[in-house]
């Protein structure tokens, strides 16, 4: 299989693309998992509304999903965590 070259100005080489995530990267993903779940839930609601007219109940479901995403995002932003530089 041929590996396509990266953008000429990129500072990432091909060996970095094929590696597994580090423990620090996995910790960041794990910390953001509530937000990922909330965003998936909002996406599910949006997909369910694509092929039908929006009822009042559907509008409430969408507003609730949006509020959950915003609340989760706010909680993640307000957490005081030690940030470790990824790739260091």
C-alpha cells in the first residue's frame, strides 16, 4: 500500500501517523467522553428530525440535547486540570 505524502509544510512524519495513542491522549479522550456522548445524543435527535416535520415534543428534545451539550462543555471548560502537552 502506498502512503501518501503529507502536506509539505506539515511537521508530522508518517511514523507519527501510524502510532497508537499515548496514555496522555487516552486520558484526554476519556475526560472529554461526556461531551462526546452529549454531542452524539444531539446528533441522533437531529437525524431523527430530518425526514419529518418538527413537533413541539421534537423541539423540546432538540433543545434539551443542545442544553446538555452546552452544560457538559461548560463543565469541561471550568474543570481545573493539569494540562500535559501531547507528544512531549
